[in-house]
C-alpha cells in the first residue's frame, strides 16, 4: 500500500521542507486539496525541492476551470518534475458550483468524461504537434497555434484520477480515468457493496486491468505516539464525520449501515447551524466505521483491517511534530500491506 501526506498549503514557505522530510521518510506522495487554498502552487514548490516523491492534487475542482487551463498547469508540473505529477479532479457538489463558483451544474458525470478526454486531446496536440480537434457535447477545442503550445514534454501523459461517491461517477472514473479518489467519508461496507462492483464493471467495459487503476483514500486515519494524541485526532474526525453525514449527497455511504435517519437528523441540525452539537450524535461504533484509529505501533494493523484489499493508497495525517524515526517505521509497515495497484499505464504519444 502506498502512503501519502497532505502538504501545509496554508503556508507556502513550509511546503518544500515538508516534501523533503516526507521524501526522506520514504513516503510515496504529497498531496493538496482545494478547500481554502488553491492546490497547484504548493505542489510546484514541493516538486522543485525533491527528486522522487510523487505530487498529487487531491483534488482540484474541475468545472470552474476550463480543461485548457488545467491542461496547462498539469503539463508544466509534469515537465518540471520529470513526470511525477498526478492530476486528481473532483466536481464538488451542486450548491458549491452554483453558489460559490457561479458555474452551471449540468450533467456532471458526462462532463467529467469529456473533461479528461479533452485534457488528453490537448496534451497529445502539444506532445505531437498535431492538430487539436476535440468535439464533445460540453467541451469543444479546435484552436492551438504554435505560439500558445508549450511544446512536447517527452513524457507519458500525466495520470488523471477522479473523485467519486455515487455509482454514476464511480463508473465514469473506471471507464475514463486512471484511478478513483474515494471520499474520506466512506466505510468498508460501502466500498465492498457499492464501490467495488461498480468499479469492476467499469474497468471491464474499458478493458483496463485493475492493477493499472489506482484506488485512493476511502476513510480517515487517526494516529499519534500515545493514547492522548490519538484521542485528540479521533475527535477531529468525529466532527468531520458528523459534517459529511449531514450532506444529502453523501447519504449513500450511510445506507449499508442503516444510518440514513442519522444523516437526516444531522442535516436538520446543520440547517439550524447547530454545528457544535452535531459531533455528539456520532458514537464510537460509528466513528470506527469511518476511520482506522491507533497509536504508531497499532496503526498499520488497523489500516490493514479497515482498508486492506480495497485501497491502494492511503493518506496518513502525521502530527507536525512527529518523530521522523517513528514516521519511517509506520510508513514501512503500511507499505508492506498488499495492494493491487502496480502503476499507471498512461499513454506516451509518438511525436509527429
């Protein structure tokens, strides 16, 4: 199993040192998310300071950005880091698209299928020097002059993975993308009953072997050097579980556990802005459905039980003051957990 950590995107000055430390600890990848901060610049800082570690957006929000803009950022990150960049995309939910980003919410799964097709068409154009002609229902790209092409990278096309929760987006990920980024608000039963079958069908339709398709995330991890640190981390996760469970779009995750009524209660509390009281509705047995929880000497076994056989890459939120030796030991133990992913099989276009 591969191990990732989040970069401290709130402070660009810390991103390069954090990536260097992660690389020294044997961590496989550093990643960024797009909540309060944009996800691309911190990866550029991390990439220029390192030589091995992979760089991943987990995730960048797609619809507010033209695929041309995202293609350019992805191309430059891949070029300047020797092909270590993976583009993780997500749609966000309808309310955020319409009310926070002021973009339309139309056929999200179909648009995400076209989005990655358009990215690859643009990248092939830049790599080969051939014409740009992508004609979809939602995206059309037919103009690329020499003065606007960054030119070839001499690298395989960057892998592109998709965040997915429901069956339609999961199928889109399996049929069109190089991997799926599961939401942290997930349980093992949800993954076994609702994620795995959809991915298997989609991969069969696409003719892509599972070992070349990466499954990332799918739950929370709470760890630390002692019980007190673990309790503090677990309480943070309890609050996040309560918040996500209040979102109707994520109610599909509650269904296998008969917790839909809990989701409705939390939604009502969120509407009343009773946020401080919501976490109290998440008992320990529900918390453990969503998280692997344990001290450094316990956490690898807990991760294997919670994620083993389903997930290829997991993020571990080590405390900022974590002992480097302890981090290296945990990373080695987690990396020893068997996983199916054996590497991306992305396209390497031939030059014209």
